[in-house]
C-alpha cells in the first residue's frame, strides 16, 4: 500500500517503529532477521493525528552546530538533543558517523538552559564531566533514568537530563 502510493518504503522510519531503540534496517531482508521490540504501539500509524499534536511547532533540520548557533539566543526555544551513542549503529543518520569530536563540539555549544538531553549508561558523559570537575551546562540540571529491556533479555538504562 505505501509503496504503491509513494513509490518507496521508508525502512528507517519503519524500523524505528518496530525495532528497539537505535536499531535500523534498510531492506525487508534485514527486517526479517531482526528481533522485534516487545512493546510495539497498538495504535496504527495512520490514526495518529500528528498535525494536531504538533500544531504551532516549527521543526527544522540543520547540522547541530549551525542549529544551536542560529537559535541559542532566541526566546521560547527548547533544544531536544538525542545524539547517537558511540559504538552503535548510525545508519539512521543518513550514513554519517558520530565521532568523539562531535560530542565535544556538542558539549561546547550546549545552552545553559532550555534543553532536554538524552543519554544512556552505554556512554554517559555527565558523570565523567562531573568527576573531572569541569564546569558545564549539566550542573544543577534535573535527570531521570529509565531501565529498558533490549532484545535478548539485556537491559539498557536511558537517561534524560533537562534544564528549562
């Protein structure tokens, strides 16, 4: 149905919906070999009224370096920051790799408030920065951690830091 209407299948979006966090596929063969996430939404995608939910929201796409510089001093801005974890599949980022330099650039540019930053115990910079005594934007922020089950019975602790 989708391929007949649009002429292609968006495997990245489909795999985000069906697979565990940060797992992507680019073909039906890869999807068939993947383990489906155990909590797939029971709401069909076509019934979600996204346009109503996001009414008045402006979504933009730029390299994070340019985006932060463009918006950091504007009022009513909230940065949602969810960088890829090091040593994980970055296929969902259009073939771009994510290096340690990118993390350092991001940490240098982060605003002092007005952000929600997602991390994981796979690679969480905040305790490292705190232990090093580095003055940084995560000082006095609020955090929330959630343990999620991955495929194969493994667990991953996801962390959200925010300062509004």
